[in-house]
């Protein structure tokens, strides 16, 4: 692989890493580790907007790699695989959010990563009962085979 190809591939990987780090910061704030709570009404809309923007950027970078005829077939195939994995994650997150909302929660945001098996769920609720937690765990286990230790549920009111 030529030096330019390695640089392009590395830039794409760094962008994915930056997106993951950003989501980690957003979710850490939502979990209450930050001393200044964010307004809940804005959290979900801002989160979805930023997630969509970040994903659009990731897809744009992958599309530029896929469309670059000067790269090796292996690099292009890798970018296609990453794009397909990203689209699959986006679909899973959307389905999970819909199923959890259908259980009666006001709002929810789900994040997943292709780099790990972790699933983060931010739920708008005053408190989570054991039954609520069990319902969420059940949905995650059935839909994406998430294991108990890889699930983080964060209630915010």
C-alpha cells in the first residue's frame, strides 16, 4: 500500500475514533459525572443532530475512499465493509430507540460502536424501576444479542 493510501485510510480511522470519543463525552455528561447538568429537553434533540452530523461526515469520508480509483482493491473493500457496518449500527440504534419508546419511555437515545460490543441507552425518565431496566435489557438482548455486562442504561430527567 502506498504512503498516500495509508494516509487516507489513517485519516478515516482517526475520524471514526474522534466520533467515538465525542459520543463518550456526551454520554458521560448525561450520566451525571459532570457537575453542570445539561437541559434534558435539548439533550435528545442536540444528541440526535450531532450524531447525524457525525455519521454523515463518517459516510462522506468512507465514500471518498470508495470512490478513489487510485486506491487498492483491499482498501476500497475495507471502506465498503466499514460503511456497511456503520449503516447496520445506525439501523440497529433506530430500531432499539423505537422499541424502547414503545415501552412507554418519553425519549431515548441509543449508541453502539463497531469497535466494541457496548450498548449505551440514555432514557428520559424520573426514575427507572427494576421492571423498566429488565424491559430494556430484554429488548437489547433480543434485538442485538447484547450481554448484560456490555449494557449501560443512563436515566436523565
